C-alpha cells in the first residue's frame, strides 16, 4: 500500500514531463531555480537593508519588490506558454512602442536626480528604457533573421547598429548612460551570435574608439559636452576613487568598504555601511554591496553562483533553440544579463565605473524586475519550444 | 518512457557552437574576475575595510571636564570655573586661506563682531601656538548667537559652538601669580611624561599651582561616543562617559591674611596693586616655620588673572611682561632675587658662632666705621654703637660688628659664610610647589674668580666681597621665600622646612584624598646656645630700646622677633626688608616682606609685617612707621 501510494506522483510527473500535450512543463527547472533563488535573495537583502529607509513602514521596499516579483513571475509563466516565434511578426510594432515610450518619457517623464527615466504610474514608476532592452532584443533579432542571408554585407551590420543606436541615443539623452550601453552590448551580441564576420566587429571597434575619443576629448575641446560632467567624473573616478572621496569616488569607496568589511561571512545586523546610509542607493544600484557586507564572501558567492547558473542555462538554451530567431534572442538576453551583472558587481567592487546599471532581479525596481522576468520567460519559451519541436520531429516531419 | 534531453537536441552548426563557446568563455572570465576581486576585498583585506567601516560610523565628542577648584585653608574659593560659550573654527575644517575662508569670515563678522582681518590674525596666532587645535574666535557669546550658528550649519561650515570652562578668579589680583594659567595642551607637552594619557585638546595647567597640581586638578574629560550616519546625523549614542571634575586643591593660604598682606603692601609699602607707570615692586611671604605651609604669598604689582580666561591681546600680554609696568606676572616672592640687606645678618651670626669665629658673648667695639684693606666701611649714618656682643649687634643692627665677622670668615674653613648660607637654604631652590622659582646667588670666591677668568667682571674675589655679603649687600641674591625658610630653619633649631602652598587634595565634597606634606628638605646641626643668642637678638631688635624695629612693634602686645634690612641697589633707592617671627603654640608664623625702593627696613617693610601679623593674631591693625635708619 505504502509503495503504490508513493509511486503515484512520480508516475504522474514522468508522464507530464514526457507527454507532448503538456508543453508548458517543458521549462528548464535550473533556470527557474536560479530565477526564484535570486528573487528570494533580493527580498531577503531588501528586508534587512531597507528596514529604516522609510519611516514607519519597514517593509516598504520588500512589499513592493514582492509585488513586482509576483507580477513578473506571472508574466514569465505566461510567456513560457507563448511561442516566441510569433513575436517576430510584431517587430515593427514592438520597435514603434519602444521608441514611442522612450520619446514620451523624455517629453513628460518625471525627473529623479537630474534624469528623466520614468513615468509615475499609480503604483509603480515605469521606466520604458528597461522594457526597451527586451523589446530591442526581440526586434533586433527579427531584423537580423530577416537579413540572415546577407549577413556578410556591411549594410546589414550598419542597419542593425542603427536600429539599436537610435534608441540608445534617446536613452543617453535622458540621460542614462548605463542603459544605452546595454543596448549597444545587445546589438553586438545578437550580431555576434548570428555570425557577422569578424572584420565588421573590428570596424565597429575602430569607429567606437574614434567616437569615444571624440566625446571625451575633441567635443569638449570645441565646447560640446556629450557626457554630463557627473558622468565623466563617475567614469573616471573609479580609476582613482580616493582622489575625491567626498564626491564622485565617494560611492565607490563606501561600497568597497562595505564589501570588504563583510569579510568571509558578513556582518549581519552590524552592517553599519548599509544601515547608516554610508552606502548610497543600497536598495538599487548598490544592492550587491549590501549582500557583500551583510553576508560576506559566502553570501556574495551564492548570489554570483546563481547568476552563473542563470547565464549557463541561458547559453544552453541558446544552443537548443529550434530556430535562429530563438538563438539570437537567447544570445541577446544572455549578453544583456552578463553585461549588467558584470558592470553592476564590478562597480560595487571598484573595478568598473559607476553607470547606474541595476543588478538583474536583485536591485529594487519594478521595471527592471519585470523586464528581467519577462526575458527569463522568453528564455523558457525558447526552451519549451525547442522541446516541442524535437518531440514533433520524432512524430511530424515538420512544423 | 523518459528520454534524455540530449537525445532530442537539434544539431547546431560548428560555427554557432564556437561562438557560444566564446560567449561562455567571456562569461567565465568575467565571473572569475569578480570572484577574485571579492576574495581580495573580503578575505585578504577584510580587516582593513572593517576598520574603515568602524571609523565611518563613530564620532567621539569630548566633553571637557571642569578643572578642580582651588580653595584657601578655610575653604574659601580662590579659583573656580565658569561656563562660557565659544565660537570656534574646527581644526580639521578651517578652510585654507583663500576666497572660501574670506567668505566664511565675512559671514561670521556680524556674528562674532570681529573684522575678517582681526579674525585672520587670531587664526594665525592661535594656529602658531597650537597647530592642530580649534581656533577660538570669540568667547562668552550669548545663547542667541549659539543658536544662530547651530541652525545655519551650511552657512558656517567648520564653525563650532562649544561650551568651554573658563577659570574664574573671584578675588582678582589676590595672589594672582601663584595660580598660573591654563590652556590647551601643546604638541610638546603631549609628548611629555607628566601629561601621559592626556588627549589633544585638553586644558592643562601652564604654570603655577595649575601646573604643579595639574594631575589632580585636570579631571577626566567625558566622551560621548555617537554613532553617526552618512550625513553626520546622530543615530545612536554609545555608553557615555561623564566628564569628571578635577580634584579640589586646598591651599595652606589664608584668604584673610592674603588680603591683609595685599593691603599692607599698599598701605605701608605705598605699592599700587595694579597698573601705573613704573610701578614699584614688592613681595611678602608668610609661612608656618614648623612645616613650611605657606599662609600668605603676594607679589606686587599684581594683575587680574581673569584676563587670561579669554584670548589675550598681544599688547596686553606685552604690558604684563614689561619692566615699565613692573612685570606683574613675575612672582617676586619666589622669583624676585635681591640683596637682602641686614636680614642676612642672622646667617652671618650663625656661621660665625658655629665656626668658632666668635662666641655669643664676644664683644666688639663699633666705632661707626671700619677700615678693611684700603676701603672704609661705615654704619648707616656712621652711628657708633660702641661695645656690642652678638645680641646687641642684632638689636641695633651694627654693621661694623658684622663687617668684622665677614672679614674674619673670609677664606677660612672653605668659605664658611657661604656654606652656612647654603645650608640655611640660600642659593638654592626651596622646593616650593611652584614651577617659577629662582635659586638666587651666594657670591663666593670661586664664583667671582671664575667670572674674572672669563673676563665678565673687573676684579677677582676680595675680602671686601665677604664683608659686603656679611651684611647682605653686594652680589647676594635671595628671594623673600628663601629668607623665610632660612629664618624658619634657625627657629626650628636646624630643621629646614619645605615650603608648600598645597595642603590637601580633596574630592568635590571636601573629603580628604591626599595630604600634601613634603618632608623637611634637610637638617642642619645648630648649637642651641647660638640659636638662643640669635633669637634673643631678634626679639630685642623688635622690642628692646634701640631695637631697629622696636618702635614699629610698640604696643603690638605679642612677642615678635624681627630683623630689618635695607638693601642698597645700584641705580635706585634702597630696598626695604623685614623678616618677622611671631612665636605661638598653635600658629607660629614667619613673615618676610620686601618693598623695592621702600627705603629703610623699618620704614615700609616692617610696618607691613606688623599689619600682616595683626591680621594673623587678630590684633587691631595700625600702621606704624619706624624711625630706625639702619641697613
């Protein structure tokens, strides 16, 4: 009796996993684990780090982040059931929506610390450039897939670059340097995965180098400042953060002190850098420093491992994708996540400049959490679709 | 049937596999970099960053401790504290010279009422004095000013409003020189062993009793260790250490006697207490001969030490040190070294008898003058005293008698006169608990011959020098305190008391913590017969007919022993001296008085001594000037 009772659920699970009629269950469990793990970490860290931030409501940020996570998880599950391939047809619509939102936010968005990045909606403040990252990946991949036979043309690369650089420039105007860099990384990654020849990248690198030289040296010399002074200060401060500890280097110094002070196992409730606000933006951009201070090397390693897991699964899904569109999307998403993790964590440990890139799933913020969960949902969708496809291959000649 | 996922994977092109591998490689490299960096920060340098994090959050706010009060022997307050609000520039936040600082000082101008130029001067002066201390711009500001500044932290960066304790001297000029000043500890003092454990910024004694008893008076500063957040806001207070006031120092000084001494110096000595052009100087010391307790000590002209509670104007400080105003800061009782005139004869008498040069009863004829070598030495006014023995010689202050002793003792027994002078405490510090003490000088053959060899004087030692010394003239330099100690030694029959102002260290409630009882400096073997001869002579001098101060003490009603002295000073009129001893079972007292340019001893110093003794024994005060014109 006991044996059969115990066996029943296993049998059911086996059937569900293998049954072709249940595609929604073909999700990647490790990817899900990494996602849920990071969300859990985020909630836990915010719970302790933001206790005193809003007077009278110690769980202000936790509750909000929990709601974003719940909505995001809903969207993610929804997306796993959608065949991402159909998004390809919507590419012009998606691109139009993206550009429209970004332009709109520049026009009427609310200003926070000198930049216009978000709309204040009833409950959340919505940041279109975050969703834009995902929309860009979807449109760009569709565009590249359309021209897959002309990948060797300079024209293709140039057009793809234009598709991405246009919103990137708009975002830079907000100004939001970090996000616009994400857009650039996304387009490079999509082109790379698609198989754009190396010489195109070399040419792009050369143009980029000239462009950077122009923005940092030539343009200021003739009186045109492309970057705001604070952006320049941030970009250069990390090279020598102690030079001006009260200003540009201050955040970086405090972040480094916080992480270092965490030592091996963290300071727990004695995490004074966080609790006493020495650590700026500890619930958003510098949330990793909170992890480092409160949970030490151990905690930081766990979070990094979860990100590593996320990226590994993403790369694996890339290889499994049933079509090029899926592979490109997966490539773009993986590159985006990788870039954000490295730039954000690098910033907190003092090896990258401060660019205001949130740590995916960890940083507090509705737009970022929703976008990342939707991106993960699409990754899952690619995974699910690839399994459906391989099953189908076994029974139906073609889709 | 469960299939392995790998079986179902669509094949990918080798090119795509390579590109994915490259992506994976990049990811691996980036994670490796981050891990390595984390390891470096958290595991390898964690201690350093932990220390930095701790420094970040903690600020120590020092609450200065009020210094202990100084009381007289009866518990009257001589020095205490008052609280003052001071506007200061914080040492670490004073902007460097430049437009920022000029702007700040301009904003401060209406607050502290000083021009920016004046403030710049003050900053420069105080930073030179104490490089890393707060610069006090203005003390004693009103609470309204304090609030104004505190509410405008942004307008006045680096400006602090602190409560400071200022020394307060309710009796102003009274005994002003003995207390000494207080001030923030200097970088040099911080290194000194006597200030071990004292933190920067602490107020310590810079002179006088404040210096000697600093250890007790200083107290323990309290500390409020506050946790602050990134904006410097107080987010929590750690257990706070309350400041502990310094111990109370009770002096042997008697306030009433001290006041009487000051009045006596003014009345009998004609010395204005403060200020005036070319002030005359003077000093008095009153000690208990048994144990060296200093009952009164005054130096004139005096000053109001309350001046030092605030930053002193350089011009005022200069004036206080100037000879033109009589250098009121100098404590003439311990640091004014003068020839003592005939008050020195007690020393000569003892030396002569102890060395066997004469007996107490050896009679010498005093014709009014004596020729020694080719110099003729006269009595004052060339008075002839006739045949005198020791007692008479002291009574009438016969110079010829002592000239002869000086002549006879010259060069015998290894400078016997100098030796006895030294034994009785001249030419050396008495060991009083004040840092400002001079040892004076006993002229000796060795001393003068050395100067002569160095060509600092025109002649070597001669018998005339010893003759001069025998009557307390010439190169002798002694302080009133030394003289009081020398007389006390003779009175005690050989015990040399160590004079001291401190009597008891007490807690705030007046409970005894420690007695100040310095042991006698040494013992000198004195033949009681010789002592008796001297005591008789001194008593007769103050009471018997012909005694140099008999008329001064006429009608005093108590036994007084005393010796007048008149020191001849080059370039100015004579300096008046008097040393008195009033025996008493319970409260014997020795009083030494000197009045610069006061004329004969009986003229100003002795009357002042009478006034002081009157106070001590509760006798009706009466100014009686003596007529005796003796050296």
